[in-house]
C-alpha cells in the first residue's frame, strides 16, 4: 500500500469519527454532510493527493494553499462556499485537538 492509499484509509476513519461527533452534538444532517464534504476535499483531494500529508501534520501554510487551490480551480464559486469551508476546517481541527489526534494549537492552522 502506497502513502496515498494509507492516508485515504486513515482519513476515512477520521471522517467517520468526525461525522459521529457532529451528529452526537445535534448538528443537522445537511450541515453534517456539508462539513464532511469540505473536509474530504481538504484531507483527501488536497492534503493526501497533492501534499501527501496527513491532516494532523498540516500547518497554516497548507490550509492557505488549500484555500488558494480551491479558488484557482473554481471549487467555491461563491464567497459563502469559501466561508463554509473555513468554518468546517476550524470545527474539524478543534475536534482533532479535543480528541488528542493533534498536539498543536488550532491558532497555528487558521
């Protein structure tokens, strides 16, 4: 198994745990799906695909690169999509910190 496939497997586990966490907190299904979609794009398409990096190893430069990557590819065709992605990223990284998956502060990410 290559690095990319390994990262996808690990990311799938994180996504399932994150989805369960959001659902347990009473977040509606549509909003949960939106967050999962945004985070899949970040951790699978950008971090694993382009950077070969796990989400907990990302720093603010990777997140900035992701947002620029999305803008360059017209992934977010409205400002609201970009704001939604930034919100999802913040919530995801707060979750990773809370669960002890990552050690650094969220302030270093966003």
